[in-house]
């Protein structure tokens, strides 16, 4: 009896220690990841003089100074007036990443559903081949893609042609991810549901549309957001295929840093515009990823 | 409603033959049970009727129409699945209304509402129409699944072990409910089950299958009392039939079943039945005696020349009956007796076989001699 009590007390202590260690690790991780973002967002609303009042190491009063500033939207205004106008870059980013993500999710859903139902010979090999496309480093496909796009005239200096290049390049990388990600969602949906729908009077596509898609919605939304983040954050494709005509937000932001001038105010504002939408979406995805799929339809 | 004809149907999954040359007919308004153990091909057969599995060979007709190439949606059948397969994102009302909504050219909104309400009232789930499937108990989900099938009055109802996952009490209740429903709706129903009690108590006719082959297709009484082979005899009945290896000694007109523990003379009427079946015996040959647990007369003393001793192994009281396991010269035999018969473990008791209820099987082919 006493021995059992002793063991359970030791276990409790062990649990408590692990809990504390985990908590501290999470806090350190959060500070490590969120502080730069926080400094960027806050500084984007500061005058440059205030933004560069960086406290010395160990100067805790300086930390208070960090929060003492008169907020200004000057840098944001500058992004859209004067010599620079970021509107087309934002539009390019939105168009390229949204289009690629929509295409990837539509095609990905259909492919993933087909693979999940496993009526295709060699389906395992096809699945592996699809995901192996995603494993290739971006630079490995850059030259062949460049050559293909060049051959079909998509690299000529035209905004829409270059945007199409970006959409195709992003889709190339998002689609395998969407297929791989969605396949497991479809696999979790019991086949009896679509069989019931087919007996009830649905065609195969109607059963997919009416019954399977709504159940896979959390997965589809999650896949869409992840594809969107991948495309939105891309720099390398955009810098090569987007060129000057279809410059995206990350490329435009990078160009604010030149050999003669570093426009910190605009960089901070543009960085904030780049990060905030994706951060919001990141928070949204959490809800969908944890959402159950079958919701008690089939006897567990 | 319509009859269903399954004509020389085969189902192959690669090299595996799940259904072999199956021929049977479910008459209009008939309650047909496909009975058999797991993997016997009963579910594959049902799924072929539904159109969810392709037919490898043979034809299936619903009414006068061959449906081999007809899509499930166009077969006018309704199916209740073992897992219920309710649409989790739709309410109970929408689940039941869905087959009607897919035929919106046929039913107006008011008609859909009326039909769902009527079906829900029949199944006593009219108070659950606004709930989601996850909010229902197993029994309620099963009723909704049946409701979804009955709203549109299909030609054939297909049920794939619909009550096998309910608890014993609810299952007994639902057996009666389903049988009543089938009679009220005048429905043609094909019902798959592995539970022989379900089949015996509900079906108009039972098709009993094993390893993809139809063993016997008959009314429950015939399946129970005149099994065509040892498999059917052993599968139907609880506890199952006892099988004892014996010899049949044929000496001119006197036929005797001989075992180390007993010698039973075959009465002339039984002999006549065996002979009329085409079997001709001479000398001595091995046979398998089949006796149901309830077909023994049990007593504490030797009552006749043909009664034989057995030693009580264990007893299992079951309310009104008692199952008594005994050993007869090394063979384990189950008896079903009145609860008032209370032997103790190790007791010697005397058994006599009710001759008109005994069965004889060929040990080589497992077929019944009569």
C-alpha cells in the first residue's frame, strides 16, 4: 500500500517537473518566434528615430522606452504614395497565390479522393510519386520550369503572362502537397456514406459533391490555407518568373533594401502587410485541423 | 414492389471466389434472409443486388429488368447498412428527406415533408427530426437508417445486418418491429444476417450460404427440421445440433445405428425415407448421427433398451431451460432440458434419442440421407 503511494507520489512529481519543463520550453519558443514579429509590427507604426532607439543589453528601462512612442501611419502611406505604389504588388501576390491554391485544392480534392478510394492499380506507387514531387528542392525544378515557360512565351515582359508563370509554378508545388494532405481526410470518411448516397439516388459525382466534400471541408480548408501560405511566402519563384512585370510583395519588399539605401520604414510596413494575413489564416486553420470528420455518422 | 431473381451469379475478387454460381429468387413481397457465417458471400450477394459490386458472371433481375449494368441510383432499391451510414452533416429530417430530394421532379416540398413525417411517426422518431446523427443512440440511428429507406417506397429493401450492433434486448425488440414493418409495407425485403435466430424468426424463406455456395433455400421450418447437410444442421439452432460418429449396420430388414455407447434401431418409416431418397445400403458403413439438444429424453434411470448412459460435465441454467453438457463415451453432447431437471457434475444420467427427430449424414459428403 505504502509502496504504491510512494510510486504514485514519485510519478506525480515526475509529471509536474515535465509539465514545468514543457511550459518553459513553450514560453522560450514563443518569445523566440513572436518577438521579431512583434517588434516589426510595433516599429512599423513608429517614427524611424523612435524605431531605432534600441536599448542596450541589460537596460530594462530601455524596454519601457520601446513602448513609448507616438503612433504614425506614415510608412504605410509611403508604401502607396510618392514614388512607390505597392498596390500592384499586393494584387500580384493575391492573384498568384489565391489562383494557385484554388487550382491545387480543386484538382487535389479530385485526385486525393480517387487515390483514397484505392480502385486504381498501383495506387500506392502513384501516391508516393506525387508526394516525392514535393520533396524536390525548388532550385532543382527552376531550370526546367524556366526553360518550359520560356519556350511557350510566358517569360516575355507581360504582367498576365508572368502571373500565369507564377500560378503554374505555385500549383506545381502546392498540388502534390494538397493531394497528399487531402488523401488522408478522404480515407477517414467511411465508404458506406457514398454507397448509401448512390443507393439513395446519387451519381458518383453527386455523392462526392453532396456527401463527401462537406465532410472533408475541414481538410479542404486546411489544405487551401496551407497552399496559400506556401505561395504567398514564396520568394524564389517570384523573383525569377515574376520579373518586373508581375512583382509580388516579398520581392518588392526585398527591393526596398538596395546597395544605396535601406528604407526601413517601408520594409517594416510591407513586412507587416505580408505577415498579418497569413498569421490570421494560421490561427483559422487550427480550428479546422482539429475538427472531427465523421461526427458520429458511423457506428464507432 | 418486385421480385428479385439471381441467376447463376458469380462474384470474384481476383482469384478469390466470394459467390459461386448462386441461383435464387426472392418473390414479390417476400422476406428473404441470406444467412451464413462471415465470408460466406451473403453481403457480396446483397451488394451485387444493390449495384455496389459488379457481377462477375450471371444475371440479377429486379422485376423483369436485368440490372447488371444499371447504376445503383436507377435500380429503385433502398439499403440499410450495418454501420447505418447516416449523413453526419445532415439532420435526421434531412437524412430521411435526402432520397426524396434527389427525386425532386417526383416529390414537392410539401410531399417530402409529409412522407418524412409519416415514416418518422411509424418508426417513433418524429421527436428526433431536428437532431444530428451524433446526438442519437445506436437504436435511434438504426431507426433513422430504416426511415431513410422506407420514405420512398422502393421496389426492394436491402438490409445488411441492420440490427447486429444493437444490444440483445433492443435486437429482440427490433426483430419484431422489422417483421411487422415488412408486412405493413408489403415490401420485398432481402435481409443479410449471420444470426440464425434472426433468420428463423423473421424470414419467409432462408437462403443459407457457406464459402460462397448456397447450401439450402427453404422456409425456416424446413431449414430447421430437414437440413440438407451437416453445415446447415450445425449452423441453425442454439445450442447447435450434436454430431456423433456411428456405424449403420444393415442386416436384411433390420437397420441399427451402432456406437460404443448405444445401439438404436432405425424405424421402418425412417428407413423408407432414406431408401426413397435413392440411398442403398448393405453391410456396415460409417454415418454421422445428428440430434438437436432438445431431441433427447433424459432420465435418472435406464428407461428402455435403447437408452444409454452419459456423464454430466456441466450444467447451464437459462431461466426456463437448462443446458446440460454430458459426455457419451468420450463425445461431448449438449442437452436442453427443463429447468426442473437438476443433475450434478459427474452424475450418471440416461438418454434416449427421439427417433423421428434424428438426422443422419454421410461422413464423406456431409449430405443428409433424408
